[in-house]
């Protein structure tokens, strides 16, 4: 009995810290803080749009077309597609466009390898923009990035990734999850003076900083986690551009969801172990961006946190209503934090239908905890396109 009580206290402390963290940054996200923009005459800096495309024949043309339609001086940006295992027909179609096409052949493909190879051939750029092959950007996207200040400390910006599709219940849940992340880990963080989190695409960097730091990264999965931890470790910062939108395809079925979340979980544990030894030095030097990112690596994934809190509260209710009250209160705070972080436009009848998918999604996420071995040694690809 004493052991069970001790475990309950331990779990409650652990869950409380995770939930209060989300709640604080969710509240902070309510204030829309303006980003620092370049004053005076705007210089059109040279931008390289880097698009790693691994088996992305279905979606790459739409992405490239949106890049070609930018309201930005044509001579000041280049579109670089790194084609990895795409068909000859797709490569021929791409080669006919005014872009730079890099065709690569890797035994084990990764985004980091593709980006490093392309950048080794390129120079003379001020900004590097990384997009996924399924992304679509608006015509003013490059202008919005160019208007913002890059300096010795702020070397990168995460733009506002939103859902390109909400055609299934799972896609709608994924869209909601994306916006919760935008509120808590980007808007809320920058409002409280911390850096924004990267999310794999829609990321703009000082070109030379990215070229130097990414060359040292040999990540299989989660290269964005490795990159932001590396940047924070050397005292660099990442801003957030809430009005620069990039459309991103959302997961449409449980199989792809499980594969994607398995990749994310594996990356989270892998980089926690890799960078944990740097945490004491960061604390001593008050490098709060690095400390905050390491806390995120240690945190319980949000879906597991939600499902776990509910299950524990329900089970304890059968044995002690007094103890159960504090767990139900904790669940209420978590739900309130998530509700605040969800944009009002996503509160539709479709959201209610999508919530029905949560138990199945939680179960798949839970099973992924037992499938992490070796997941970060081989690239786990999630197919894109309406028929994936």
C-alpha cells in the first residue's frame, strides 16, 4: 500500500509539472507579439529554397509551382529540389522548370544528407529556407521572411505551418495538434522571451550558419531537433513569424500516424540522451533556450499525457474519491490549456467528430513506446498525396 501511495505521488508530481508547463505557455500565447522587422529601405536578400524530396512524385510539382509564383525579385531566389528516388518522369518534368535540380542516390536516405549535399554545391545566399515537398507557400511568403531581422543571435525563424487538408477525422486532429504546437511552443515561447521550436519545414536560416552547423549533424530522424539543440547550445536564437503561412499536408490514416509519431518519439529519446551531458553547463551559463528544449525532450508526449491523466483519474475514482479529485482537477487544467491553444476557427462540428478518434490514436501512440528500438537508425518515411 505504501508503494502504491508513493507511486501515485510520483506520477502526480511528474504529470503536474508537464501540465502546468503547457498551461503557462498556452496562456502566454494569447498575446500576439510583433516580430522585429528590418527598418528603412528593404534589401532583397538572396534566398535558397531547399526542398528535400524523397519519393514525393505526387506532391512535388504543386510545391515547386507555389515557389515559382513568389512576389519576390526572380534573380534573388533559387528553388533547389533534392530529388531522392523519384521517377525519371518526375525528374524530367522538374528539369524543364527554372529551378536547380539535384538528383541524389543514398543507400540510407535522410533529410540532413540531402540538405548537406545540396548546400555543398551552393554559395552566395543570405537566407536558406527549408520546405517539405508537400508544402505550399503564399505569394508574399518570401517577402515576409525577408522583412525580418537576422543577426548575430537570431539566426533562424520558424514560420506558421497550417493544415493543407482536413479531409479525414485524423487529418483534422493533426491540424488541431499543429496549431496547439504553434500556440504553446512558438507564440507562447517567444512572448515570454524564449526561442520558438522548429518543426522540420517552413524554417528560414542565416545561410552560412545553417551550412556550418548542419554539416556537423548526421541525424537519421528528427534533424530539426538536433539542429535547434545545436543552435541553442552555441547561444543562437530562433524567432517565430505567425503571419507567414506555409500549408502542410496532414496525416490521413492511423497507419501513417503511427509511423510519424514513432519517428518523433524515437528522435525525442535519442536527442535527450545525446545532449543530456550539456545540460549542467547550460544551467550554469543561464542558457534558458537550451534548458527549455531539454525539458521538452524529457516531457511526456501530449497525447500520452492526456490519455494517461484520464485513465489514472478514472482508476483512482474506484478506490479514493479524495485522491481522484486532484487528478480530475489536473485533467481539467490540461483540457483548459489545450482549449486556449486551439484557434477559434477550428472549433467546428468536425472537431467533435474527430475527438472520437482520440482513444484509438492514444492506443497507437502507447504501442509506439514499445517499438522505438532501432527506429532512429533508419529513415521512416511518411507518404504524401491524396491517395497515401
